[in-house]
C-alpha cells in the first residue's frame, strides 16, 4: 500500500528509495512484489495508475473501535484556495489528487510544504451514484492563481464556526469519525449545521508517513 501511494503521488522518488521505505530486501524485489499486488509495474503505475484495480486488489484496513472523540468548536477563517474538482467514481479521487500535486510542484503555487491542504466532501460515496460524486481538492494560496489547462481554479472556503475533531490513522476509517460527528456529537450538542459540506484538512500525507501516523482534521460547519 505505502509503495503504491509513494509511486503515484511522489513520482520523482527513485524505485530503490520506495523499496527501502516499503521494507523490500533486496530493493529490486519491489518490482516483482508490486506487479503481483497491483497488476502493474512501478513504472507503469507511475505513468498511469489504475486506481479502480488498486482498490479492488488492496483490502481496506480493518475498522477501528470507535471511542469518544475530543470535539472543539473553532472560528475557521475565510481561506483562499486553489481548487481542483473531482467529479466521478470515488475510487478515482487519487488520480485527481496526483494531478493537483503535480500542478503544485510544477507551478510553485500553493507549495505543499508551506501551504494548507484541504478536501471538501460534497457527497457521501456510499449513497451517491459514482458519476455524480464530487470532491474538491484544495491548497491554500495568498494570491489568485493564473488560468491553466489542468482545471485548477480560484475559490474560497468560507469562514465561520465549525466543530473540529482530529482523526488519526488510515483514511479508510475517516468515515467513522465523520459519522461520529453527525450521529453522536451533533444531536447532543444543540448546534445547527451551516449550508456548507464537511471538509478535511490533511496535516500530513500517505506517501510521506505510515498510515497509522496520518493526521486529518475534520471540520463540520455550524451556524
């Protein structure tokens, strides 16, 4: 899993580096293991990752037991962002994410190391037809971005009160924390939802750290 993430989202990384991170000894065994697991060589996956096949071949991590979460109410500031909209199958969001990461690297706008990274979840992937599923991938910017052929546009995440909770671990289990906010916390809080979807701030990335080390802040907009 980690090798695939690094290969797709950080294509500049040498195969030997990915092999060492993934724990393959000797490093050249990564090519054989990768092709067996994903049906594509590392080079082919980097050039054109088949994310639908990846999701079918790679089992999701087991769901974790849900514990009471530390929910805070904060004032989220209006945040100007560069935004790429993914419209289509949820399992192909990673392809759009890779495109957005490449745009950030090539243009130097919204640099990953010094900018915030967000995802805006307009639809529930479990209940939305795949061709209607929308997810916006965003990076904070200080100045408007120029027109481009990638489809990245200027936008803004509106400011306002939000409930926020920090999720630690795989993004596979992120829905558990989202539903905790909706089903457990919200009814007991006396709060009312604002007309804007739940959104995420990614504090680190799956191609950089192990999945159990991922940190994601979940924002639920409130009136």
